[in-house]
């Protein structure tokens, strides 16, 4: 049981069950925090939708003319470690990074007072987008303009946003005792621990139980050697922009390769995972074309603790008939993504705390 899970209190399950079904567990402390499942995450979006799609005529699958490009082509437009361009756009209200972390209200000034109060009291907000992905919960950070542009350009037609607030008192004591630079590096390297996604599970509302997401998850050097696993790319310095390739295998979509982009600006950092190969249910039915599934986590240290923004979105077949199930599926998966990250925070910082028995 993780540190955060052991500190969870009133989860308010009746609200979660409306969207995600029973048995969703909280893992964050906050008073009355309905936070996130400690289950583990990722690419199998629409498990129920896709099962239904398998019975559809083949002409309703996505066209083959949008087949996968060479995986390496996706990295040619991104410099491995260079200056991060924000096109001169920074969300209004965000301070100079040299002034230190932004305050809760400053990062969330676009939310009305009632929603901000709700986030403080229950620790979580979420918003589902049934026809077009948007960024309604994205905090004001130097990274926000890039995220908004990339989501808009991908023209994704279904998605979910979640926003969590973890108070300072909910974080391990070592989080506060280490230097700011060391803390930032730990938070950044957790995002780079790709191998820890292997074995990740999520709660399947259609099956009313946890299911394995990733049978395999590792970094690869290039598209020609997807089975040659490299170690997690842990670093000693944070750069504004970095891109790697990864291989993952899951129960529904089989083996796939993805581009992972890391960005940082000031104290904020993000990971964006984008599929490079078509995603096919059981290896047969194409449901998502290359570049049309995105998973994101943005980590925003604030004076009062941490804001964790998560988003999962895709462009797929018309899901109107399956909207309720798709909503539960997307919600549970992004809960698992953010749960993975928060569990890793607890693991890393608890390792740094002195053993009371020693």
C-alpha cells in the first residue's frame, strides 16, 4: 500500500461511481480527497468501444492511407535538447520563474471561485469532452500554449482532463527537506521512468475489475529494434526539450511504438506520449491512426503544494453510441496515469527519509 493510499480519507465514492463504476480507490491525503486510483495505466483507450467495433463492417475502420510513417521521421522536427519555443505566448498571470513557484490562485485564475474552492476541498476536478478535445482545466504555465496548440492541431474528437491538487501537508517530508534543484530533478526523472509503466493496471468499468494495461514498456533506440530494451533515460540535468522513442505492448492493441516528448520551463515540466504506429484492436481493426492518440501529464509545483494535470485524447470513429462507456474508459485510464505518477513521487521521496528503526 502506497504512502498516499494509506493517508486517503473520505473518497466520496458515490461521485466517482457515476462516471467510473465502483471500487475506485483514493491515494491522496487532503481532507475528503476523492483522488486517484493507485492502479497503473495507458494506451488501451475504449476497451468497451473497441470490443463493439470488432463486429462492425471493415469499411467503417479508419483508412489505410494514413498508415504509419517511419518512426524516426517524427523526431526530426524536434531537437533533442535545445531551446523550447513558446511562440512568445505565456498564459496571463504566470510570474517570472525566477520569482519562485506560482500561487494556487494565480495558476488557476481562469477557474471561477466555486471551482477553485471545490478543488481545494476535494482535491480533484475533471471534464469530459465528447465531441472535441479542449483544455478547460489546464493551469496557467509557460507550457500551456504549446499544449493547447498541439491538441488543437491534432483535431482530437474525444478526451478527458483531470486536475489534482496535492497540498504540502500531503507530500512526504523528504519532498520539503531536499533542495529545490534536487526535488525538481526527482520529479522530472519520475516522468522518464518508462519501465515502471510495465505491469500497470487500470479499472475496467465494463468488467468491474482491474485489468493489465502494459505487458511491456521500455525505451528503444530506433524503430528497427523495438524489442531491444534500453534503460530508463535518467538524467542529471533538466533540459527544455527532449524526445525519446518507446515500445509498449498492451492486451488490446498489441505492440506499438510511441514518441515521448519532455518539456520544462521554470519549475514546470511535462510528458506527452503520442502513438507512432496505427492502433488496432486485436491486431486487426484500425481504431486510431498514427499521431492521433495523446496522453499528457503536466507537473506544476505551486506555493501550496503540487498541481497535476492529466489529459488523454484521441481521434477515432464516431463514439456517440458508446459515449457513456467511453467516458468511463477514458476517465479510468487517466486516473491510472496520474496515479502512477503520484505513487512514484511517494516511492522516490520515501526512500530518502530516515528509517526510524535504524
